[in-house]
C-alpha cells in the first residue's frame, strides 16, 4: 500500500497494490499492520455501502459530533465519485478548507477522512457503489451536516448540474451555522 498525505493534514490517500494475471486481479484493501507502519492506528468497527443510481447524486457533507465522531476509509467499488473532506476543527489553520479526489473502481484509490472533518461525494457516473469503514458506530443523535454548496468552503464540484440530494442534505446549514464541537488539537 502507498500512503500519501494531502493538503489537509491527516487526510490521506491510500493506494493498494494490485496484482493481476490471466485470471484477473487481487488487491489487499485494508491491512491494520501496514496502516500502523504508516502512522494510521484506527480501529474500524463498522462497514457501510451505498448505491447511487443517477449521475450527479451528492451525499454530504456529513459528520458525527463528539463523542461519536467517526474516521472514515472510503473507496468506490463501482463507477466514479468525486470524494471530498472538509476541515471543520475550530482553530485549525486549515479550517473550512477542502480536499477532493476522484475515486473509482478503476484507480482503486481510497481516502482516509479523520475525525474533525466533514465528508461528502458526488457521483460522476451512473450506478455507483461506495464502501467505507468507520471507527465509531452510527449515532443518529450525533449525525450532522453542512450544505454541499457553502460559499465559504467553495468546493469545486466537477459536474455543473443540480445535484440529486436527500431531503436532509437539502436543508443542511452552512459551515458557520452548523453544530460543531471539534476543536483543533483535541484528540476527541
């Protein structure tokens, strides 16, 4: 596995090695020891999978408040997404900054989104499947979001269409109004 730091400290790109032959291919998508050697010591406790039928579906920007905050390891196993992490840790030098990357079934890249970051993605093809690991169970009472087109964050989504959104995501507040208990430098 190749682990690369991004412009947002803690947000990492993980690229598994793919071994192919006449039968097809094999890759190790998660190995706790390999990740520990790269400074990633996260105990994942839940796997999630989503399917989005329409191109331009946007899910996010989501996070869970402390003490139920989640780190996520995200990968796209069918189709293509533009995956985004936004630093929402108050006092962080990169507060409100975002990082985006194309994840696809072809490039096999994964994005590690640590606690204190909001996460979202837009589908760039039809029939997209996304899988991600989290290190904290889903807690509906801690579930929060930020509107996808917040002008302060200014994410440059790759598809210029009106996205397909859930009712919850349509009503999400902007960054300055969103409930947020993340403080830069805190571990939880």
